């Protein structure tokens, strides 16, 4: 288990918003865990795909990114006890040592898809 410095950027390209965070996280084998304000991020890196679990006190987003597939996920809204299906269409997935780049479209239930860009840069500090 290693302590890591994290710089993350999430850009909603559909709504033209950006969220940046710099924090300390943990790398444990093929998992990266970090806290982004009230959201706990858990990324599990497999050979050519990534599993993302985003946990907030009100909701949980559980999804997979695979560059050759559109994958199903779940958006669990705890406050209203509702699970909404999510489709992830991965446009680009780049997994490098110390960096992950992800471009995807997310479709929530029957809403129009939204485009996102996510970049995670990390380096071991301990």
C-alpha cells in the first residue's frame, strides 16, 4: 500500500463545467482510493478496463469503462431508494504509469447522453 499525490480533473463537456481536485490518496495493488470533498472515489484498474465506484452520502455511482464496449452501470440514489440504470460508452481509455485518461458518454435512464473527460495523475510519495 502506497500513499499517493493525486491531481484529478472531471470535465462535463456537455454542460461546460470543470471540477479539479488535488489530494492525497492510497494505491493498493490495482486500486486507487481518494476522497474528493464528500465523495469517495475507488478506481480498480484492470488490463484494459477500469471499474469506478463513486460513493457520496446521498448516492453511489457504480460503472465500468471498456474502450470496446458500452457497459451498464447503476446510479443508486439512497435518499429516494431508487436505482437508475446508466450506460457508459467509453470513447477513449488510456492507462499509463501515473496517469489515467478517460473520455466517455454517460446516459442516465432515458435522458440524452452527456460527454465527460476525466484525467487522473498520481505519483507515489511513500
